[in-house]
């Protein structure tokens, strides 16, 4: 192309009205945004390609409206349209964080959302236009999710108050509109915050190198033939009427937090709202954004490994669940292990038996007389007993995950955590694997009886998951106390004791001569190691707790077996549980061996 032609084309472009260029970019961005929003989880590579394409368009759009703000305003550009762009960019960042677990994306999402909030982009004309009011409601709801995951509870509470006030104003301004859906959103977040309040103002759920061993300092298992790292995690939770916000349940929220790094040297800030000045800054991948403090420094540490990649599924179809699981296994690195966490309701053989006993005697006797029918019934019971439901029970096995469903994925290293009353059915996987033996942590089939706890303080969410993510808080709640009732000096003493005990158990396992290779190859990973050690504590606490003493249905199980040195009957485990119980004045609630009690008494006498 000649210089004359280039100049001619440039001149033509300059003649196009700024507003026309802008709206062309908006249409292009909207089209690409719609595509990326509808992409399923099991097309990750395709998603990454689309992400960079749509992100490039939004970067151009954001810069263009900044450089031509005055002309665009004169042409009719509204403030809410600017806010819409910033909100979309924040939504893109958060979506990318949820698919990659890269902390910087989460930080950038917060920055854009906070800018929209502080600059009140949607304020003008909000109560004259119901669609604009709806945009603000959706924005607040999305921003709350970001703040929850980022652990900025101060901002969450502020957003809840704003959502309540906005909803009240909307009901007055648009009396003909039904806001029932938004009432449910408010109820969800309030219930979520109330249920999770017992776990606030204590140590973070994330892995902190201030409180936990640095990954470089973890004791290594000398005999381990290979050392695997947690690279991918699939978190799936569904219980009827469970506490959740949007598609983030309490169980998956705690596991999500537990499998990430806490900022090195400090915890997440919980102070006031960060300032948001005017001007322009550059975000990740070159995206232009509002000037601000670089909060990405608060949640990233270049000396630490990247976060394991996590995928969260809420009430998926079984086919979707299996498709996502298959894709993750396909993409798993050669040194990687996949953590599969399933928290869902099951239907055990015993509960099925109770159902049958409720059947009329004449009908039951009639069935028993027919041997073939009886055999069929037993086969049916056996099949149903090995299922946990990731959807409504009403549709039977259509929404059930069976142990055999997971067998094809045992060709890759799999670390399985099952939190369900049907968890024990998954022991059937052991010995049937297709290449790699599975590491399994299985919950009790029956949760703690209500009589063992103050029902007004019974924790929401699973007690087993709580032991794996916030073990000391779970222990305190098991004793019937509220965390808010515990003196912080007492709590700190217990936290220090538990931390040192878990590290001591880690040393015991690493030095053990009979540690199964399934555990030895995963013990070097900081996240998996912490889950294993917390499982040992959970098992010991429940095994020694008087209301569940000698009741196997209340005990979790691990497969393969861990060494005898960390069994609940071992001196190491009994000593730790006894000392913790003593701190809270609750030794009478446990059943210890006489030897353990005597050894503690002697130490106190000395």
C-alpha cells in the first residue's frame, strides 16, 4: 500500500464520528463477552483463547472512552455505561481467577468493582429506570462474591447494607415489579455470614507461611519413589437446604480458601475501604484501570509456588461433572495429583433398610416368598447404597455418583475426599484402580448427634470439612462452645499446641518405615500434608470423644491405612487431644487410656 493510500485511509478513519467508533467497539465487546460467559468448564484451552480476545477488546474500549470522554459525553454517553464496562472487566477477571486460581486476577477484579462502587456509576437515574436499578443490584451481588473469596469481610458487610437499602428503595420506586428473587439473595448472604461468623477473627483458612511450615522446610519421606504436587482440584457440593451464597456453599468456600496461599508476612487486610483516586492505571495483561494502591502485592508472593488450580461445581449434572473431571485428568501434569472433593448427601444401606421396615408386613412377606424378587431387591439396595447425590434425590440415580464412575480416572494420581453419609461405599475403589492407587479420606457416615452439642450453637456446614479446614474451631464447636465464648489467650495457647502436634505427627509419618507409597508420594505437598494431618486429628478427637467413643459410624476412615503411630489409640494422639481438652476444661468429655491420664498427671505434678 502506498503512502498516499495510507494517508487517505487514516483521513477516512478520522472522519468517522467518535461515538460511532465507540458503539462499534461496544457491540464487538458485548458479542465476545456473551461467548465467553457461555463456555463450559471442560473447554479450558478454548476459554483461555477467548479470554485474551475479549480482554483485548475491553482494554481497547476502556482506553478509548477515557481518551475521548468529553466527546462521548457530548454525544450522549451516560455514566452507567462507563460503569458497565468497568463492571464487565471485573467480571472477566473474576471468571479467569475461578478457572486458574491465580491471585492477581482476583485482585484486579476487586480493583475494578471497587472503582464502580466508589464512583457511583449507576446512581444517576437509577430509580427512574428499573433496568438500571437491576444492573446495580447485580453488580452488588457479584462484588460480594469477590469480597467473600478475597476475605474482605468489612466490604462484604458494607455491600450487604447497600443491597438492603437499594432493595427497599426499588420496592418503593417500582411497586409494579416483583423483587422476590433479590429478597432471596439478601437472605442467602445474611445466612451465609451468620453461619460462618464462628470462624472469623482467628487464623486464616489459607496456608500461611507465618503459621504453617514453609514448603521448603517440610520433612521429606526418604523412601518416596516420587513426589507429587497438588496441581488441580475439583470441588463439588450439594445438600438440600444447605447454607450457600450464589453457587458457593460453606463447604466449598472453606475448601477453596484452604487450598490457597495466604500473603507472606501478613494476613489479608480487614480495615476500611481502600481509597480510589482519579486517573488511569494499567492492570494485568495491560488492561487500563483506575489508579489505586497495588493490592495485587497483598495477595501474591513470588517466592511461593502458584495456587493449585480449582474448579467449583454446584449441583452439576452427572455428565457435566464427569466431563469436567475427564478434562482435568487429561490436562494434569506428569508430577501432579488431582484432589477430588465431594460433599453431598448419600443414602446408606441402613437408611434403605429402615425404609423397607416401614413397608407393610403383608407386602414385605409377599416379596420374601419370591426368591428372585428378594435377590433383585438386594441388588437394588446394594446399588443405591453406593451412590451419593449431587442433585435432587427425587430423580434417583440420574443425579448419583457411584464409585465405579470414578474408576476410569484412577489412571492418574487421585486424592479423594468424600464428605457424605454414603462415604464408606467408596472403599470399593481400593484394589480396583486402573493404574494408580487412590488416596481416600472418608467422612463418618453419621455426624455428631445433636444431644452431644448445644443445638442452638450447632455449626452450619459439615463438621468433617470443618475439621479439615478449621480444625481447632471444629474441636471447640464439638465441645459445645462458641468460638466467641473462648478467651483469646486460651485460644492462642490451644492453636500453638495443635500446630506443634500436627508438625510432630508429620515428622512421625515421614520417618515411618511402613508408610504406604500412596501417602509418601503426597506428604511432601503442603496442602495435602495439612489435610492428612488434620484428618488424623479429626479421627482422634471423634474416637476419644465420649458420645462417639467405640462407635465406628461416627469415625472417619482413610484408605490406605496410616501407620499405627498416628492411630487414635497412640500415645501421641491421645496426649494431644487430652492437652487440648484440658485447656478448655473439657477432659471429662473424653475417654482416654489410663496410661495417658497418668502421664499427664505426673507432668503436672512435676
